């Protein structure tokens, strides 16, 4: 129970990697605020979290800054503190570089980068009190420059940039800011595997460990590590939880 009594916010946690992290943290004793726009799946994840600890559910659009302030305020009103902030939510479209428009950038930055930035600012006073942990999300799309991912790669690398700045500025406050860059078997990837098994197998063969990560057991356990005191002497780092696909220098 490495997170016993801790309070965390996990965005995009109704399904996929977000759900996996919410469950992994709940099993370690943390109270989790689930933030998503999918009410049906959000309620399902809340019910799972509540089997281990107490959770909250926020069905809110976090591209709206005021909603972010309300979420943080309600979590503090309920629990009196905030120890963990996980910025996972992100939406983008895959488009070739020369076909990328401002609308694509606005979607990617509006659902990923800006909510991450606004959540960090809103949560900072409480994280300073608790000497808390921030877990943001990077992607191989930005680190490796994957085709058709222009707007997504730009937003993810921007998130890496502000995370390093915050790590330097907030370090004296005892706040750790780190990132996870994952590859995981999410519901979307499962559907893609069924639709195009040949391409899926080709992707698997490029991963040294020859499998995709499990959202809870692989990605979620690393998130638990970063949220716990075990990672107290780490900040500003990008952890590649991708089966060895990308090796950072």
C-alpha cells in the first residue's frame, strides 16, 4: 500500500492507460479523482476503483480552463489535499505533415498541452503543501518523429518542455515532475489489431520485448512508482515504458 491515504487526479481515466493507472493507484491505497468526458465508462472505472478505495468522478471537458479549477477545488474540498496529478488525456488526428492545419493543432494542444499546463498551475499550491508528484505524458510520436503525427508530436514535446521547466522551478518546493512515454494495448489498439493483424504484427516485431504494455500492470505500476516516495530523487525525467522501442541518450 505505497500510496495509502494519498489523493490523486488522473485525467482521461475512463478507459485505456488512464483507467489502468487509476486502478493501479487505487490498489495501493490512493483516493482517485477520475476525469473524463465519457460518463458510461467513467462510472465503470469509478465502480472498479471503489472496490479498493474511495474515488470521485468528474465528467467535464478539460479543454475549458474553468472546469479544471473546479475539479481541483472540489478534490480539495472533499479530501483536504492533493498529492498526485496525472495529466494523461489527449485527443489528436493523424494527418500527413503537408495536410496538417491549425484545426489539428488546436485540437491537439487544446485537449493535451493546455489542460496539462492549466492543471499544473491550478494544482501547484496544493502540491507544494503535500510535496506532491506530477506525472505527465510524452510519446514516441514526438521523440522519434513518427509520420502523420505532426500536431500530436508537437503537443507532446511541448509538454516535455514545460515539465522540465517545472521540475527545475518546483524542485525546491519538493515537487517531483516526471513523464511516461508508453506503448500499451488500449481498446483502440485492440480494435486496430482486429482490423489489420498484419500491420499489428509488424509493429510488435519492432518492440524488443515483443509485446504491448498492459495499461494497469505495466504502465500503471510505473505510475505508482512515480507517485510514491520511491521516486523522491527523480525529477524532470522521461521514462520510456515502451518495451525498449526507443532508447533515450
